[in-house]
C-alpha cells in the first residue's frame, strides 16, 4: 500500500510540473502613463496604435487620474 501511495504522489508532482512548464506567459496589460485628463490619455493611446508602439490600449479612470494601459 505504501508503494502505491508513493507512486501516486510522485505521479501527481510530475503531472503538476508538466502543466506548469508548458504554460506560456500571459499577455498582461502594461501601464504606460498616468494623465490628469481623458483627452490626453486617449490622444496618446491613439498615437501609440498609429505608430505601432502597441496593438491596442485602454484608459481607466481611478483616483481622479487616467491610467493608460496597453499590450505591446
């Protein structure tokens, strides 16, 4: 019974390592800048898309500031 339990534990650990090693990095949003106005945030976001600095962006309003996030 101990050998079966030991094999099951080793199999679970190896299976977990395979799943972890095969997972690729996620495309996380990157904070680009912080602005006082929405106009500046969207203007620079559009500039980045037009000049191929990033593929898309979004502006979030928090703490009375505008945060520009993009995906490189």
